[in-house]
């Protein structure tokens, strides 16, 4: 196989870190992060939930937050 043919089969992914939020759950917070990313990023292939946190007011959780890393394929010409 020639060098030019080998390069055509190489995939490159990029990862961005985001924080999603939801008033209802950590799962929804992560889904909201992916949904927001999809508005400007194509070819999303995976999400890794790094950690979950929450905002608390008056001893109750009022906002769930999910810190996520979103992986997507780099497009080549």
C-alpha cells in the first residue's frame, strides 16, 4: 500500500469538555450538553461523563450539572 493510501484510512477525533445542566437529573444534564454541542459540532461519536455536581438552595437540589467530554471525528477534505 502506498503512503497516500495509508493516510486515507487514518481517523482523527477531537474532544471538547462541556458542562450541561438540568433542573431534573444528571442524565438530562449530560443529554443537554450533547444536544447543545450538536448545534455546532458534526460527527459526535461519544460522550464521557467525567463528574456530576449539583447546585443546592434551602437544602434542596435545584440544578443538576454534568461535566462531560464529547468526542467527534475531525473532517478531512
